[in-house]
């Protein structure tokens, strides 16, 4: 089940936090609870992605994105992700999460998130997100204009551009045999 109580706690916790620019870094803290673990008593890889939601959602609140989405009856969806896992997060460990937008192109917004424990990065995720309307994908430049932000994206890092290019080569739909 989705951790709605934790999500509402994060939104409540950061309701009065200072606004962030679109490229601002949102820092949050999370604990690995029994419902987050796998049979090896460590943070489940799927639950890691859910916990990353708990960093992105308040980030959207602090940048004003949630208001723009609501006002225009738009949604936001994950359109791709790549996660690197490097250190274990065990039961009751506390992690610090960094969530930030790193840029955009004509269709997608790119974000990176990382979890840290005792000064070591436990995981890092690159995420591609799309703003959606009944008509399809909304151009990020249109969203940024409504946010009062610059529509010019910073140059995406080389490793992000390489991921975008590699993903463009991936067959869709995937082969089933």
C-alpha cells in the first residue's frame, strides 16, 4: 500500500518551508520502517522508489508546481527512471534525501534524487517526468512560464544526455520473446 500518511506528514512538515526556485534542492529525512524492508531486513528496492516520491512531492509543493497543476487540471507522471543502489539501508536507519530538478527539454523535466546515510550515498536516481493534460504532454516551457521561472534549461550533464540518447534507442514496445 502507498504510504499516504507519510506523504501527508511530509507535505504538512514543509507547508511553511521557504519557496524554492525550480532548480532548488529539497532536503528531507526518512526512516526505514518494518513495512519498507525485504526478507533481508533492508530497504526494498521498490520501496526506495516510493520513498523518492516522498522527496519529490514536497519539492513540487515548495516550487509552486502543485498550484500550477491544480489550476490547469494537469497531472504529473514518471516517464522513465534509472536508479543506482550502492549502500544498504537497514531497518530503522535514517537517511537524508536530496531532491532537485536538473533541467528539461521540449517534453520532459529531469530530476535527480539521492539518499545519504552517515555521509555515504546509498542510492541515486535520475527521473524523467512529464506534465500531462487531457490533450497529452504539456511542454515544460509552458509550465515554467506559469511558475514565473526562466524557460531556458541549464545544460543537462553529459551522463543525463547519454541516458536520454540510450533510452531513445530502446525498442518500444519491448519484445516478448
